[in-house]
């Protein structure tokens, strides 16, 4: 196992570079492990990680690397499928700090290499422009990453690849010299305004191109797209050499791109999509060739396996996609005129289904909402391949072949025969009209037989590709997966590639082992360790992904040549750590970490998603959910020492998970990162105990009970700025956070006075109300509203007097031992009520999620599972009653406009937006959905003084929305979200049940609900 410290070499490198660079330099094991993976099947531990703040840092880094013969590997978002950013040297993470837009004009934009493509397009959209190429990972991919592999995507027919949109680049050479490159005259060697180094590069490269013109022409694949090797056939024309186009697709092996000037294109005015269904794959391939004549902008093919996944993932696809369909083509047309787009799509449907009789059925979408739904098929369904259960996974190692389109029908037959010969099943997604195929074989990396098949399968498949004039990589690059093919099949052209590499990087320090390497790794080298199906062991079939000969600075050609049979497997998991949560077996946690393939979808900052609120305001790799899976996998496989679980270095990263569960919902593989991080935090707490601030946060019920004894003093203190300063110093609760006042009488006491603490003997529907902290101690009207609404609907209510808090804060902070005791107590009293016919209802979403999901993770017994299956969030319960036609609708009109925020834990429970739906039943009430992401409170996270500013940054879009003049009040089910929504305004934020009770006319005391105002430090 790797130690928990930095070895002397890493220590020296970190100290040296921190003295030269403004940006971050990280060489500790936790950071090394995080950057040992990308979205490929490989793992190589680097010496360290550098996160430059600007070009000057990159220059200083390269100068240091050259002086010390250390390899350097450029990295964007780490979403590559070929391992292109992995290596044993220093990884340069451009996505961390180099994200600035330098210049923007009408037709071009200049950005730093770490700029995320989707964020660039959001900025360009304000001018009606966009960057044309749209790789599948454009939500998270950086500009530098897209340029490194010459990314394209579904719309290649319309926009081409990234190379077609590059005007110029700023690059840093291997010795640290900075150059501005673009199109340069090479027949004018006496130009005086050209830097000497640039002049030398232009001269040497142009001579090389002219001398090897025939070799380049003969060796270049005939496919329309090609990201394999260096692009030499397009860079020399009319007395000019285009070094920027050469740099695109070079995968950081020639220079480091720091800034790029890109050509933008107008956004389409009208877009339409049609889906054509086929009963045979060969007919779909033929149809893809036929439709190009109609001026289409995209044409994607999906096979039967993907259609099955689509039907399982969304009921709307179950209606759209009949089960007799073998595959489909998704065809898009763009235009300036709506009718012209519609007519073209109708012509395509008629031509394919009636005239040529290739398709068996078709669907047409012209409305933007429907178009977006249809495009969800490739964008959402293809990544869901990672969600499939079992030990075999859809592996990306032959996923990027491209062939001349005319050969596609016959080539697909060859592909099927090759997979049959190797007894391997696969899925197929293709940009069919331009011959780009994404093949995913289903194999188990823990099975030696499957690992052995991989190289033979790749050999046979790429031989077939070469026979039809295709390329192993159309848009994903060579990386570790395919560089061996370049050397094997490029012939004399490979020697030209090598000479290009020597001209730019004579010491071979820039991403060695990729594109043009004399010692490329085989497909099965440096595989990521995976969970074996028996015994809970992990295997690394072809040697370690850690330190060894491959990591020796100054020996870049050994990057992928190392193997070490003694590291072929690690110890069983059980001796490594004593698991604190309920896992079905020791294999269960291993398979959970393995389920994360590193795709990087959790780095999304899209406005339409909730993925990781922490990463949104702190977009560093350690904040991304995948980093947590990566680190836990490293510990469980022995790559990292298990003692790290008790170290602050790992806990600080685990604390970046706030248990919101949004990554679990939106992850293509539904990896349960919250459970992994609860386990991680619990390991720390088991060894070190709780920090004082965390101890306070897990005992808010006790603090509330003590405060209630001196309610007037406590409430005065909460509203007094000086006392709040003391409160922050003593308990760590943020001084500026608006907090609720203690109620004059707890809800439990009110329930006892109403005789609700005795089980009901009435027949019919009955519920047991689980109150939790906020409704009991602070806003008792929430509980009153629920009880009155249920009684108004003839439902009996029972409030068990012995219940205690749910314990969600304990779970989130890793206090699992205490959380188990709380869970055991609550389960014991609630399960008896359930057995007597009660359903459990709670008004706090976090409590509902805790009972439903966390209790079974804490207690391995049937009672906990019965409580979980019988628990409902209050609005969800009432909405289901309405759907069953059992909810009274004698609601009075309320003429107001409320802004509704759906809490993360309501989304995590599932079932839509019941609170919003209930509000829409009220006559006269205008409900505006504030879809602005997470509120940023994340339970106790936003209460802590050290997280206060971060919480505000995460929730600022929602806070700003609450300030809009047309919104009279906010509405949300979550008490923590309420605090955040009132943080930047005096407007009230109200629980939907209180608004419902007002509409029913059953709580006259709520008449002032919309006119109440929060104070400086106190919520309504």
C-alpha cells in the first residue's frame, strides 16, 4: 500500500514548485489518487498535480520540468475515454483556475484553456452565437480538452470538428517558451516580425511536410473524421502552414495550449428532429447514407440495447419507441424558416419509410420541448449504460472507430461477426451519416478471460477498420487505448509523426506514451483495479497504477511499460476497514466505488441540473463527487493506506459532500456517493470523535430544549448582533445567518393538549406524525397545519410522545454510532404504529429522507426497512391522496404570487414536486417555480460560520430570485431552505401546508401569512 505521506521526491517537487508558481501544487497521496483516473479504464498515479493560475505558471512549470526531466500531462475536466491525460509525471489541471474569457467580438472569442464549453456557449448565446462542435460531454468538457482531441459530436455534418473553428492558439513549448501560432507563411524565411523559435518551427515543419507529401497523403485515413496521429494533411496550403490546426488533436504531446481564439457561428433559429425506426441495423446504415442529400445537421444511430434502456429510464420513451424496433436514426434539420425545416423533415420521413421502405415507423418533433426530449435519447440514455447491474460493464477502449460512410453497412456486418467470434456482446451508438461509431463491449475487468479478450478484440476490430480506410479514433484521441495502433498501422507515416514530435518536444516530456510513442502500452496495461466477484478482492490485471519504473522522471518512454505481478491483487476488503454502515457484503462497497467510471458528469454546472452544489461554487476536482468514489476505491484496493480514513486530509474532502443526494439522482450510473461519504466520515469519527462544532450540530434538539427553558433570553440573544458574535465563537453558528425564534410552546406539548399523543381507535386512514426539530421547537404552525388538513380530510393523526429527532445531521456529519441509537429508538416506536395500520408522515424532507434511506443504511433489520417503506413526506402524501381523488378541494382563493423552491431532499425522495402541485390546486394563487438549483444551506452546512459565505455563493441565484418584485412570498417544504430564501430579503418563505391550511379556512391565525416580514437576524 502507498503511504499516507509524500515521499521525498514528491516533497521536493512540491516545495520547489510552490516557490515558483502562484497556483496550487499538490503532491499528497489523496490528490495524486484523484488525478490517477479519467473516464477511461486506466489508472496511473502521477508525481503530483499543478493547477496554474495563468500562462506564467505554465511557463515556470515547463522550465522546471525541463530542468528536472519530469514528464508533464495536460488535463481539462478529465472526461477523456482513452486515458489521454494520465501519466506518471506532473498533471496540469487547466480547469481549476484558467477559465477566463479574454476577448469577445462578433465572430470570434478568445478564452483560456480551462473554460468549460457549455459555459462558453451560455455566454455566446447572449449574442446569438455558439461554438459549433458539440461533443457529448460538452456540459463539462473544457475548450483545451476539446481541442486536444479535435472533438466534434453529433453536429459534425453542420459544423465540422474543433479544428475547423480554431483561428489561433497561445501555446507553451516544452522549454517554457510562449508562442502565438496560427497560419504562417513558410516561403518567406526572412520575415523580421516572427520570433526566432516560431520561424524555426515553421521552416522545419514545412520542409518535413513537403518532403513527405506522398507518405502523408497515402497514410491518412479516408474517413471523414480522424483524431488519430497528428493531422498533417490539412496544415500546408497556398504557401502557408497552419500550426494551430496541427496542434489541435495532438493531445498535449507537442505543446501546452493556454489560450485559444475560436470562430463562432450563429445559433440556429429553428430546429426540428425526426426519429425513424428500423427493424434491421443494415437498413438504418443505408438510410443514414441516403439522408445526407437533404442537408441534415445531425444523424445518430442507436441500437436495440440503448432503446431498451431508454424505455426503462423514461415512460415517455416507452410510448415513443415500440419494442419491435431494432434500432433508430435521430435526424435533425436546422434552418431560418420553421416551415422549411418542417417540410424537409417530412420529406425525409416520406423518402425513408415510403419510397425506399427502409424505416418501419417515424416520429416528428418541431416544438422546442419535444426536440429537447428527443435529444435526451443520445445525451442521457447512452451514458446510462454505466447503470447496468452485474459484473460486466460497457467498456470504452474500442469506442471511437470511424470509417468512410459508404462502407458503413458492410462494416457493421464485419463488426457483428468480430464480436460474435470473440463471444462478446456490445452496444452501438453512432454518428452514422459521417461514419463515426461508438462501440462498447460488455466485459468484466475482474475476469482474466475477459481481459485477455480485450487485446485480441481490439486487434481484429482495428484490422477491419484499416481494411476499409478507417481510423481507430474519430473524435476521442489515441491516448493509452489506441497509440499502439498508430505505431502498428500507420506504416511510414509513423516515422513522420515521430519527427514532428522531436521538432516540438526533443526531450519527450510532453505527455509521453501518447500519439507517437516508440513504446506504447497495450490495451490491457495499467487497467484500473476492479472488484472481483468472489471473496471481495480487487485485481489489477496488468500491473499497478502506482509508483514504479513508469514514474521515473527523465525516462518518459517507460510511461506505460511497467508491470509488477506482485501487485496483481490486493488484500480482501474486510481486514482493511471495519465498515460502519450496512452493506450487503464487503463486495457491495467495492462495487459501489467501481460503478463510478469517472465520466465527469458530476462536474456539471448546468442551470437545469442540481448536480453537486459545492462543486458549483468551488469547481475543484476534490469537490466533484467522482473524486470521492476515486479515493474510496483507492483505499479499498490498497492503492491508498487505510489509515487515511482517520486523517484530516481525507476528511476535509469528505466534508465537501453535504449529503444532498443530487449526484446520486443525476449520475448516469446512480453511484451512491452520499453513502460512501457517510462511511468515510464515520470512519474518521470512529477514530477521532466529533469536532466540537459538529457535536453542536448533531444536538440541535438538546440546544433547543435548553433554550426553551429561558425562551425570552434565547430569542433575544438570537436577534442581538453582539450575542450572535458570541454564539459564533462558542458554537460555530454563523453570526450573519438568519435563524428562527423558539416557539412559546412546543408542538409536542400542543399535541398532548389536543390528545394527539394517544393512538386513534377510529377506522379509516390514519397516520403517525413524525415531527422532527424545526416543527417541534420553532414553527409549530407547520405541525398544526398538517394535523388540521388531515383531520379536514377525515384522516386520524397520532403523534407518538416518545419520538426524538430523525438524526439526519448525525448521519451527514458521520456520527453514525449516535445516529444508530436514535434510529433504533425511533424505529422501535414507529414500527409498532405501522403494524397497527398507520403510515408515517413528516413535514421535514430531511427527516423523511433519513427515515426512508438512511435508517436502512444504519440498521440491518426488517423493522427499519418497514419504517422506510411506510414513510412519506407530508406534501407527497397529500398529493397522492389527490391523485386518488380523496383530497377535499374546498379551497378558498388566495390572490398572491409565490416563488416555489423544490428542496434537494424532496427530489431525493422522488415523486415529482408534490408541494408545488398542491399549491397549484389553490384558486387565484400564482406559483412560479424558482428552478435555480440548490439553496446552498444543505442542512447544517449553511449554519456553520466556516461555510457561511460558501453557502451564500451556492444559493445566490435562489436568493436573487426571491428579490424579484412580482414574488410576494417564497414557498418550500424545507426549513433550511426557508432560512436561505429569507437571507437576502424580508419577504416570508412559507411551508406549502400553511398556505393550504389558509386556503381551507381552517387556521384563521394564518391570515397575516403573506404580510409577515423577517428581521435582520430572524426568519419569519
